[in-house]
């Protein structure tokens, strides 16, 4: 069989497996029904079993060793190799991991925390943490948001150990190390960047957080030393609390988030109405309470799941998710299925974050949310400071997660509850609750659903700053133009996975990933 015949066969089979898996996973997330969880587990097991075939993997390696490959053949083979390398284990192990993961995701989809014996949604908890001044109510809501951690901890640790066992059988120290290699990421280099960012931002972050803590202490009538995790606006302190001088939520009252999102993308020459029609945008019982985007068939069936209520948070989230969606939609359909996707998770996160940042962009607030010019001019310094705060807080949160996750896989038997609060205090400067002997960390779905993924969020933010700088210098300082949209579609979306991620960034911006743009945009400004 020639290389080309082999690749045609792989593209067809993998397309069918992907379609079945993505479709059933969507149904599981939108219905919460056990039947769809089961079908998802079966589809993913079938997909993984196909990728685990040792003869096929050897065939891929043999073809990759040939020196007469075209660039597009080599890239497809590299994609296959990356996808198959971590699956070269017995079928029973693959099945066990998928079943454990699917069962846990089913719990996350359907679990509802309780306050005073009554079920509450994540939106309810978020509303309390943003708006309530009742300290007892806040504390209770925060603890409620962590109830899921206790529910999933035991099985999650079984899954973590199983992942490690599988990685060791393939010659790696643990699953974390293996995942970085299979994501084409140099772990030492990435963690070196993150530690450098932490060191550079320690002082400005400390100053910013002292300001924030002073505001919160004043608001709640307590001392700064008394502040605890429930005094912040997000259960994991990953979002900036609304500033006392800047609350954007009232501007969203009566606004249609879908129309805002359509208009934003339309200004850049992109149509999202076809994707919105297939999406699931509003909360209901048993539905996954988070937000995500999925490319069902890589032929245009792209869907977003949200749980929208009119608010700054959900507006930013909707823009973020449709950032993923337009990337998927505008990948060149002529590419083979294996390459008809983003170059890397971090490259699609970068686009999602570019759009998510619009919620703190004065020009966007005026043009799309309808604030008048005088309002925007008055609010601009507060909005810019708010975005800086958000980038600091999000960046430090991502570091917290990634530093902890590395330790989790290094030694899942250590005291993880204590370790979690040690890292939170060291990186986020948040005082722990009195009782740290509780799996608060396990309440974050990413440990279960997308392991060893979180570093891509921070790498995405770094890429966003580089991309935005390039656009403003070379295309247009006004981001909401067809020229900017055309650049993104032609230079960033269309090539799909044709190039490795850093080569792709270089082709789009003229240089490989350079953290300096993020530092200049947010850290250095804070030092001035």
C-alpha cells in the first residue's frame, strides 16, 4: 500500500470515529442522560482502540522514515503518530480509563450543589459571590461550589493513577510528562516561561491584589487579614471581581448576547448564525453547566454550549467560545480530515481569548454594547485597569493549576489538599480556609475532562498578545474591520494543522512565540 492510499484510508476511518464520538459527547453534555454517557464511553473506547493498534502504529513510523514524502503527507503522519503514541497499551486499560472518565464527567454534568438542602446551579453560586454582601451566605455558597470535589475525588485519583500506570508502560515517568511530549510541548521550556512570568509579575500582582483586598475589606467591613476565598467573585479566584467603580453587568440588562456576538463577528466579515442555530445557549436541568465549543464533523457543523444569562461574564464567555468556532469553521475544507483542525490547542485558545478580551475593550463597548462616547471615555481608564487585573488574576490562576497538576501526577499519594492551598497561597496570594483537609481542588472539571490541558490557556494568552500586537502594527488599529477578519481567516484559520504550532505562529506574526508581548501589554504597564 502506498503512503497516499494508507492516508486516504486513515482519514476516512478517523473521520467516522470522530463523528460518532463528538455527536454522542454533545448529546451527553446537553441531556445528562446515562444512555448518552454510555454511548460516549463506547465511541471513545472504539476510537482509542483503533489508535492503539500496534501494527498500524509501526506502519506510521515506517512511512515517516521515508525521505520522499510531500510536506502534507509528512504532517498527516506526524498527526497520526502524535494521536497513536499514547494509546499503545492494552485495550482493557484504554477501556478502563474511558469508562472512569465518562462516569466522572456524567457526575459533573448532572451534579447540583445544595445550600440549605436546596439545589443551586453554578450561575446561582456565581451570582452570590459577585453580588452578595452577606458574609455567611457567601461562605456557604463557596463551600457549596466545592461539594462536587468530595463527590469525585476518590475515582479521580484512581483515574490519575491509571493514567500514570499507562504512561510508565510506554516508557515515561508519568502521564504529565507523556502528555507534554505528545502535545509537541517542551515541558522544561514551558515551565521556565511560567516561572519567569511569575517572578516578573510577583510585585505588580502583589500591589494590584493589595488594592483589590482593600476594596473588598472595606466592602465587607472586615480586615484584610480576614479575607478568605469566598470574599472573591469566583470560587477559584480565576476571574477579577467587579470593581466598586466599574460594574459592567447593568449594561447587559435586556441585551441579547447572541445578537451582540453575531454583530461582533459580522464586523470582521465572519458569519456565525449557522453555528448558533445548532448551539445550546441557555441553562436547564441536567445540562452541563460549563461552556465549550465542539467541531462535530470538520465540515461546518460547529456547536457551542453555554448557560447564558445577560451578564459581563457570559458575554465574554460567548465571545470566547465563538472565537473557537470561527477558527474551526474557516479551516480550509480542502485539507485532509486529519489536518482540518487547529494547529494546536493553544492556537485556538489564542483566538478565543482575543475575542474574550473584547468585553474589556472600550471600542467594543461603545460599538456593540451601545455605551455612549462620553461614558466610554470616562470608563476607559477603569476598563483598561480591569483588563489588566483580569490578565494578572487569570495568569496567576493558570499557573496555580498547572503547578499543582504537575505535582499531582508526580505523586498522587501526597497530601494533595494541603499542597493545593500551599500553591494557591504562594501564587494567588489567597488565604486558605480554616479547614484545608478537603478536596477543594477536585471541584475543577479540567482534572477529569481535559487532563494536562491548562498550560494551553496561558500559552494562548501569550499568543493573543503577540497576535494583537501584529494586527495593530500591520493590519489595523481598529480590530472590528473586514481587513482584520480577512487576515485571521487567510493567515491563521485556513492553514488548519498544516504546520506545527510554533511554525504557524511564526508564519502569521513573523516570529515564534515570544512572551515579551504579554509582558509589555500587562506586566510592564503595571510597573510604570
